[in-house]
C-alpha cells in the first residue's frame, strides 16, 4: 500500500520512508510512525511522518497495518 493518503497512515504503523537526503537514491528506511507531520489529506510524494527515534521522511510503503486502530467501532 502506498503512502500518499493521510487516512491510510496511523500512529504505530510500520512503514518504509524515504528521507530527504535519500530522495535521489531512493533508499528506504523502515520504522514505526510516531507522528504524522503532513496536514493535507493527500500528498503526491508521500505523507511526511516522524518515526520512533526521530527520523523524518515521506511514506513510500505501509508494511504493517495490523497496528492500526479501528475507530469505526
């Protein structure tokens, strides 16, 4: 699943992000979302997040959706 829609990304989800300095190479970093930094609902290059540990990057792929909180109960 891609990372261009904000509602698809939840705190605690495991994601792959590209950091600013890695945009040219496309190197991805895996981590767990601590904060969602992008305010808009969609972003063509990926929603910007902060991972646990302080790494900031744009979500390229959502790896683990099992940590999502279902708010529709």
